[in-house]
């Protein structure tokens, strides 16, 4: 898992909490994952790797994380993926919810598209049956959207067909909030080209007026709203971006954990729940003593490699500890309010992470709760491997 160089981005809470079938599924991991053209996977496909290619058929959802993701075949359910480059040229029978640096969709998506990233392109051959939501730096809409289009970004080009309304919030500062990505700058925040067809209204918020070609067909009104003057600090988009980045990162790591180590995760969280005080106490010790031990080891030549390895394990354990708390919370929630899915660890992980990360984001007290969660999770990991 630590060898996967995965760039995970944002996604909305709805993206995370939609039902995921777990009655039949396949789990694939490795440097390169390939579903051949004549191969059919019954149920869901969970995949994590550097390169993921689906040329065959998946009868359920595809849930994946990787550097390069290519969906060329047929997915009868949803595509829920995060990666550096995501290409969808096949057929998706449900929704496409994707996050990445470069997102390219040039296939048929039967329902909704939710795309997040630096560059988002809906190609000329792409069709979206329902609505499209995009959030990122630049966007190009050259295909067909069956209903409304919503989104936010730095600049958007519309050259395709939108059956109903277009609603956009465009802000040049969004470019600086999506760190680590290089995107081509557009002269206009909104460009509607010749041949574009919009069946409803166009409402956009931007610092300057957009460029609308005379050959564009817009059935409704065009309304340009000026953004409110900012007094400083991060924009709401930036805050949401970072929060959802954290949620989706935890979701992907949690997916790998529960897919590969289901039995161990259940045993570990059971121990955490039965020994709350002991777990928090051990977690405090692990949290504060590990850096001191690493520092002492650095003073010895032979201890430097051990110090670096111990520090890396400590950092990974801190991140995983919050995910374990999310799984624990999710299992409790499923047991009380959704008993039909109480045995589904994936459902528990998704629900628990969403709940916990929202709580961790509460001003003033959120960081305290998050710190306590880390202590509890670290202690649980210690007790599990200590076998007490």
C-alpha cells in the first residue's frame, strides 16, 4: 500500500456515502491491474495500483485508486476512482465520480458525472444522461449533458450541448488553491463557443464577463454575477477542497485496509472498544515516546536506519489510527440504525469516516477530538500486536 503513488483529490460527502453493494466483489492490487476485454467480473471491483485498466465488463461498481486509470470497457454500476490521470471512454451504467489531476471522459455515462481535479474534459463523443458537477481549475465541456451542469473553477469552456441550465462559480484564486498542478490559463473565465447549445439559463459568478460567441444557442437568459469582495483568508472553495481531500484520502486507504485485512480490522476495533482506557493510555505513550526514541537513535550511526524506519511506521500508524476510529464508529452506527448492512465493513468504513471527519472539522473542539481519536487508534494498534 505504501508503494502506491496515488494522488487523491476531493469529492463531496454524497460521493462517499452512496450505497455500495458488497455481496459479490473482486479485490485487485499490484503495480499493474488489468481486466481483459473478454473478462467479466461479477459484482464490484476494488482495485489499488499504479496502472489500472478495465477493458472488460464489471457487473457492479468500480472503486479504485491509482496513478493511471483507464475505463475502456463496460461498467454496469458506478465508477468511483481517484488518481493522477483518469480516462473513461467506455460505458458506465450508473454514475461516474472521479477525482484526479487530469480527468478525461469521452464515453457514455448513464446518470451523473461528478468530476474533481486540475483539468476536466468532457470530450466530443461523451454523453451524460443526467447532471454534471465539476470542480477544479479548468474545464472543457464538448460533449452532451442530459440535464443541468453545475460547478466551480478558474475557467470553463462550453462547446457542447447542455439540455437545461448552466450554473458556475469561477474564481482565478482557485488555481492557487489546487497546489502542485500546472494548468493552462484562459483569457476568459467562461467561454461559450460557436455551435454550443444550452437549453436553459446560464448563470455564472466571475470577476469579469465571459466570452459568448454569436453562433452559440442559449434558450434562456445569461446572468453574470460579480463575486463578493474578500477581506482575506482562504475561500470557502479552498476550505471545502482540503476537507474533502482528507475524507477521500481516508476513504481510499480504508478501502484497501478492509479489503485486504477484514478479519484483523474487526479484531482490532473490537479490542479498542473493549479496552478504551488502556488503548488511549498506550496511545499517549506511543504518540510522545516514539519521536524521542527516534531522536536518540539518530545519535548513533548504526541506529539511523532504524530511527528512520520507526519514524515512518509511526507516521503511517497515526494516519491509520483515525481511519480505525472511523471504522469503529461506523460499525456502531450500522449496528444501531442499519442492521441489514451491519456485517459490511466497507459500509461501516464509509459511514464512519464521513461522520468522524465532519466532527474533526468542527472549529475549536474538532482538533481535540481528532487528537483523542489518534491516541485511541494508536493504542488499539499497540494492544493488537501486543496481544493483550
